[in-house]
């Protein structure tokens, strides 16, 4: 049995509490608040204590899906990514870069957001990037 | 954020969470802290224990109101009037910090002239808060050695949201309650990385680090760093993207980690726009209403399955570490974007998030001293301009504002976009419940949390319940000019007679079918916090 505990940061509200995710053989089994965090100082709220629960839910999306004949069907990464890139190239050529828009996210990491807005601005050539900060 | 940036030159929380415990007076307005930011609430309770005066202003009698030294229930949408009324008393009694105003601010005289009109009598009429309570707030806040303001979406989600924030900034400058330990104007960010998404340029008018896209020198700097030609024109905000989809000027929408079908106001309007896309790509961890409309759905890895950083509400950049392998074939969002970019014809070659952060540091002044090694442990609070800089606990030290002088804004109160009338006689407001989070994609997939609160509800006052002949748990029908939902009645004096509260986590009783998409003219935030509603017992 391989037990591990890994320091992480809460994906819920803006407090930014940190905790250790406990895993046994690659399965998430629990959450322990970090006692040394200056934010939460060893405490967590009801959502925080259960923050490991949704990660390995059977309802997670696990495969790329592409709409074919009106239905979303499982496809390979290659097929899905080629489809997106081709379609974006075509729309940019036909309608210009500002016909493409991006919603970045308050839920993904800084690195994820940086790469996304860089793709929008440097590759597509549009500043149409926003996220739901106001919502 | 636009409001604070206009007043101070930076839109972020001015002080750190830790410092709240050391404040002498804390004025909490439009923040249901206990439910939405529990570990900030923990500091407020601790401050109270240390002898601080806690003042809560909220139309709903939230949990924090029960322990506050003073709780006032202002009328929905009357915040700017309340704040101006408090400023009126401070100036009339000579409690302002004239030295601070003279040394560090501009625009004071106009502001002073404007608040003349907010006499206690008029303020009471507009807000429903008594003159005695107004004096208490004014005196306790102005005279406190360290006074702090805490606010959240109750202030911002209005057509006058930016004005409300500017009004709070006025109050802090008027009393010099900023730029010192345990003071400041402190917006609590609703989502874990909303600060980071803004910092990283997830906004239509700025590159990373709030550097304007329409300033030629800045644009040249990024064009060089990224080896690409860049657009000099600010992009579209979300509501404009939706109108663009409707009028055909926008063809493709890439949505990463968001569910606009649930989170945006007037769901029917959003659905109509999304159905017009030539390409709708949704990248997320769970299926949701927006994904169901997509042409392509890409499975992202969750926070527990990747390395990276989040920036919390107090500007603290913290490391998350990969604890488990991504489920199925899911991938980190940066990897997905990189692969699309490579196929699109703009090569990217990051081997890890740490490498991405190294690039962020080279183009983002506030993050210039950040690297993954330095973030191990407690993380760092930006601005952190150099590799030996310890980070910054509070902004605008000594009244030296990021924009130079702090700017007073003379702002009159404006009524909400929709007010009650004969047909829609009740006020509707929306918000969060303690167990759930935002559109519920994560918490409603968490078995323990789902068990604690499996379904939506509508809070109504006992007076309303009696009028309708409804008892606890019976179904109510709520109707606004946008749509109709049904929800179980929760009968409670948390809401006043004439008011209804609906949490927005539940798709089957979706608050945003009802809400008003009227926007603040500057930052385009929708007026989620107030609209007019009709209430019936469900047939």
C-alpha cells in the first residue's frame, strides 16, 4: 500500500487555503488542512474538508468528444485537436481574428491562463479574452 | 476592480487576510463572509475576540450579522447612498483625516460638495438605515486607529457596481484608513484564481500584469517577447461576445473552465447566442449545460492532477502539486492549448508549468521575482519585483498610491435598473449557500456536500409565507420578466418582508433564469443582486 500526502491549494473560493491531499495507491482518500498556512492555519470549511471527493468522480469527462451528425461522440485527441485547429484557421481566414473569442477562467492555474491568452493574442491575433470575474 | 483601479491605481485587495485580525473596526458590506469566504470570516471572528468593532451592512441578515456590534439592513441597491451618508457625517463632524487628504489625494472638494446632499434624513429615506446607526458607523470607522473595509459581490453585482466600489475607496481616503497595517479596502474574490486570471491577462484590454494592449510601447514589448504581430485594439467583454455571436460578428468561442449557461444572467439569451456559434469548444472537468451545446468537448485535468499556481484574494501566489494522475485521457489545460497552438501554426514548447512561470516573470513586473522554487511553503504576495524581494503584504504604503495621488470620485446614488411594481412586487436577490460553490459543477459532484444540500430553495419571510399560504418546503413559483423557476420555500427572517433570496448553484432551480442582464456601464458586471419578482404558490 502506497500512502502519499501532497500539498495543494483549494479550488473553491478566493481564500486560498492550503491542505494535503491524501492518496492510497493513486486514489484520493482524504484532505488534511495545512497547519503552517498563513491563510487557514490548520482549519478548513465544510467544502474544503471534502475537496478531494469530486476529483475521481465517475462523472468526470475522460475523453475528447466531437459532434458528428448532431451527437457528441468520443474521438482521439488527434482528431479533436486537428478539428479545432483547422476550424480556427479557417474562421480566422474567412472572418478575421476578431471573429474568435476566448473565455479564460478563474478556476484554472496562472500557467493555464497565461498560455491561453498568449494563444489568443499571439497566435490568433485577437484581444477577445475575458473570464467570469464579474459573475 | 475597475472601481479600485480608478481610485488607487490597483484593483486588488489592498491588505492581507492575516491583517484583519489586527483591525480595530471592520466594516463588512455586501459580503456573506461566513458562507462565501469561511476562512476570512474566521479572521473577523478573531478580530471581534481581540476587541474589534464589527459592523455589517447587508440587505439579508447573514450569519455574521448575529455577532456584529451593529447590523444594518440597507435597501437593495442603496449602497452608494449609504456610503455617501456616512461620508457626510464624517465631514460634518470633522472626523476626516485632513492631513492624509491634503498630502495624498485629489478631487476632494468636488466629493465634499456632492456628499452635502446626503444628509442623515435623506440617507435614511433612501436606505432605511437610521440616523443613529449612520453616526455609529461613521464614528467607529473614522476614529479607529486601524479601520478596514471588506466587501464582495453584494457591492459589485449591480448596474452601479463600479460606483459603489469608488464610494468605498472615497471613504477609506477620507479617513486615511489605507496604506497601513490592518486598514484598506478589501474585495474578497469569489473564485480561487480570479485574481490570477486577471493578473495573467485574462481580460480584453490588458496583457499580463495589467499592461494596456493599446499602449504602443507595451504592445511592442509583448510583440517582441512572443514573436508575433499583436492587435492594438481592446477585445470584447463577455456580454459583447454574446451580442457578437447573435449578430454574426463572432463565429467561434473557446470556453475553458467556465459554464456561462449557468453563471451568466438571462439564461435563455445566452443559450440563443451559443447556438449560433460556428465553433464552440468547451474545455472542462465535468459535463455541463454549456458543454452540451459544444461542437468539441476537451477533458481537462483538475487541480489535484497537475502542477501550477493559484493567486488568492490577497495576491498570494501559491503552488499546487500534482497528487494523482489525470483521470482517463484528460490533460492539463496548458497542454491542450499548447497542442492546439502547435497545430494552428504558432509553435509552443513548454516542458512544464515551471517553465511557463519563468516566462511570466520576464513579462509581468508584479511577478518578476517569482519562480516555482521560491513559492514552496507559504507562497509570496505580489508585487514581487525582484528575486530577493520578500513580497508585499499591503499596497499603497504611507499613502503612496499606485496611480500617484488617490482620486476621489463624486458619485451620486443611482436606482437599480429594475425596481418593484404592481406586476412584480417583490425584490429578488441571489447569492451563495455555504455548502455549495458557484454553478455547482464541483460541489454537486461531491457526495457529502450533495447530501448536505441536495436541492435549491427560495428564502422568504414568514409574512410572505402567510400571505401566500405556503409552509416550509412547499413549492414556490418565481417569475420575472426573463423567466420562471420553481423552488422549495425556506421560511426565515434572514430576508425581510418583500424580499426573496435564491442561491445560484442549482440548475433545476436556476437563479439566472430570473436575473436581470442589465450591466454596469464601465465594467459590464450584471445586476445579479437586485431585480423585481412575482411570487406564487406552485400549482
